[in-house]
């Protein structure tokens, strides 16, 4: 808890006016008219107003001293983090040779009258590898492999599954080369023979072979309806796709496998018949980040004195994720690299170090401190006088505005041969604004107490946020039963696109491996010896609400239904839900009374006639019996799963 700042002068406007009037009675007794209509009183009030403003500024001095004290402790504002999203580059047509999308290719959202365009750049090269069909096979129950290419060439076709299809039966397609991160177009000519499945919901999953085995693929489009009719299937292949010798043929393998049906989902009654198959690549997907890449920016010329500071042109600079920044100093032999450090405390006079304040964009070089005997002690080397300085590369931008919705990234900023359009299939996430001064003031006492060491649960939480500012929530809890002594669990909830409403996908609440690795490495350097850290997402208690409400006369039932669903998803939300709107409290139980309260205060709600709660498993979709209360684990969060609201229509 911070100490209360003293009020250096607590007098206000009226008190100043009253003091002046009392002095008038002593110094000038002949002045007897003290009403507001008197011109002299008007002058008194004018000066009192000006003094009141000066006193306000005077009382701001403790805040300035507090901020300066934090600077002495090395507290710097956290820079913004940039949102990331996978963007698919669609080709105008399948190509006979590989199409390369170079690194730093710029894409953006559409600029409107009210919103500026949000730029994104690719973080690596994307190769859309040309491929074609090499071989075809089928397997029964994942065991017997039957080659089907001769039957295709003869024109007779083949049954892709067993005569009585069962879960595990698969159609395997071998490509001439692996196509990692590519969009694969598979064209089928099928013969329908009463397969029995729902064409809109067939029990199929597409998978690709990687070094870790079969990995599920994202299906963008399936015009065949589960091989019920001729059409195309577009499958997004994972980046780990490699060649395999399945069945003795070296190929990039992709398969379509039958899975167990869900409740109410019809199974295959007979196997579809495939008459022809063609395969090609029509696009590729690459990671992009909401930042502008700046390379080889000249900072200026060194004066050869300690404590020099230079400011980069583009601010704020996004937090370093992959590697620290590098400043280059011109020498006779070329450009000499200098490395980034957090501070100069451990730097010797010959260490080529610099510090980088990304929030303000300032780059500082070695400093000198005067010792009691009058000598100067240098911390960090100083670039020679007259030497030119430049930054090798950095990225600026970031912030929550980069958390754009799915499909928003649709503008290709530079022309690339054979690329027709771009698209982000999922919403961007991870963009967080930089820290404010007020937030740094609250963090200062914790920094002073912890001194970058993780001892208490609060220390772990604060340091985890320092390691990855893009996380939405962090909670440190003791390890469960059966864990080794000294083990602590750090529960991490990643940030989600700001302003997002509606259903939350379960995979959005799972932090990525890069984020977990960054937090683990940061905490590992600051933990006590013998402490073991487990970093993972929390347990999520799924909840389904089924409610029946009545709308008011002259209000739209459809709009009320949409508003009710949005309100439920917003309230039962692990990041922005709960009674305070700051995220569902850890371990808080769920009561049906809250559902009535949320729905009843909606404009247009006449009466909430019925509401029920169901515990749900978001991974399997299984739902428990109706209840009025759902107990949760003390370290669990709530997750909304498929709410249903029916509006009674008159």
C-alpha cells in the first residue's frame, strides 16, 4: 500500500476569499461594502481563483517526485504488444510452380470514414508449393491399406470406405510433395449410393501427416457434403506436413477419416463411391503481426560523452518477442553491433551495451557516476565521438486496435503475382495497449518489494505479467495433491479481441506455446532454488443456460433474443464477465438467480418466465442435468457453452 501524499496547502477558493475579506477589516476599515457587486471584491475573487490554481499545481509536486523515484528504481512503462493472426493468401488459380510470399509483406483492414486501416506484416516467407495427386489408398479401421490408383485410372472408381463404414475407415490421398501451411484443393467426382449421412454434418475429419503423426486440418469448404455429390474440398494443411512412406509410397499424405457420431448425428449406412480425384494448392497461410517493420534507421551522431540518448522515429515500439534490439555503431571496418540490456548495473566500461525504453522510443548509452573521491566510474561503453548510430530493425505499432475481427484483414498492400485476395479466418488476438503512468504507480511498490524475485503468489502473478503483457489474467495457486514439494501452478488466461461479443471459442482460452515459454523462462530466472513452476491454463467450468422470456409490446422479439444471448455470453465470461465486469471470479459458483437478473434488466424484457442451468463439458459437448446452482473448483473459471433463449411471441 502506498503512503498518502501530503497536501502542501489545503486552502480552496472560498477560504482564500474569506481570508482576504478579514484582512480588509484590519488593514482598510473604511471599506465596508463586501458584497459581490463591489469591484474590489471582484478583484479579490479573481486573484483567489489564480492562487487556487497555483495551489493545485503545488500539490502535484509529490506525484512528480513519486514518478522520479520510480525512475531511480528502474521502473519503466511496459510497451504495447502487437496482435497476431494467421492470414491466408489465395491464388487466382492453381500454379505449376511454387509461389513465394516474402517476409514483411503488408496486408491491412479496409479503411472507412470512421476507422483507420490497421496494418499487418508477415513474419516469415510463405511458400505455396505446387503439387498434384500421386497415389490414392483406403484403409479399414485404420489397419488394412488398399491402393486405389489403378481403379481410378480404369474409370471404374472405388468405394472409399468399407461396405459397412465404421469409425476409423479412411480415404488416403498421396501428394507429389508435402505442402506445409498451404490450402489444398481436392476435387472429387462421387457417385451417390445412399450413404445415409447428413450432407451438412458428415462424421468426417481431415488430417495430414506430420513428424508428430496425424494432425487435424481446418476444412474451409466442403461442396461434396461428405462425398454425397461431386464437388471441391478445401483443406488447410498444418505447417508440419512432411513426406511419409505410408504403404511404401513416399508422398505428402492427407486423409479423410470417419469418426464416431455425436448424439443425433446420422452415421454412414453405405460407403460413397469415388470416380475421380484431383489435387492442387490454391493458397497458403502465414502468421502476421500488427506492427510496422523499420530497418536500418539512422539515430544520429555520437557526441562521445556518457549518458547520450536518442529517440527512434516511430513510437511506441512493440515489446521484444523473439530477440532484443541491436544498435549498430559505424567504424572504419563497417557497422559494429551493440547489445540491449535491462540496465547498466552489471556493465563494465568496455561493454558495448545500451538500454531501450520502448514506450517512449528512447535509446540510452553508458552512463558515468561520480565517486566520493571525485573520480568518474563508467557503466557501459560510450560510442566514439562522430560515429554514426543506427538501429538494425524494430517494430512499432501494436495495441488493442490490432485485435480485429475474423475476415477484417482483406487488403493486400503490395502487388504479388498470382495472389488474388487475402483473408484472416480467425480474429486477431494478443494486442494490448502500453502501460500508463497511473498503472506504473500501482506497480512501483510491488517492484520495490519483490526486487524481481518470485517468493509469494502475488510475486509470481506480477512477474508473469511482466514476461507477457498480452495475458488477460494470471493466478498463482498451490499445486494439487500428488505434486512434488515446492511446486506452484501459474494459471494463465490469454487476452481476447476487445469488444468481442457472442460465443467464445474454447481454443481462444488456451495460451500458445510461445507465450507459455516466455513466461516460463522469465519466472525460472527469478524463482527460489527448489521451486518448481507449472504454467498452464485454468480449469474451465462449462455452463449452458436455457431460458424462456416474454417481450414487451411493440418490441422486436428477434432483437431481444440477440440481446439476451449477447448478455449471457458477456456475463458468463472468464475475462470480461462477472458482477464487476472484470472477469469471472476464480472459484465463484454459478446461480440461476443471476440469469434472471441479467435477462430481466434488458430493454424489451417483460418477464423471464423460466431459466435453467446445465453443467457442460466444452471439449466433449456433454451436458449434465438441469440445476439451480453449479459448484466450481476454487481455482476454476466459467465458460459459456451454447446458450439458448426462446422469446415467447404473441
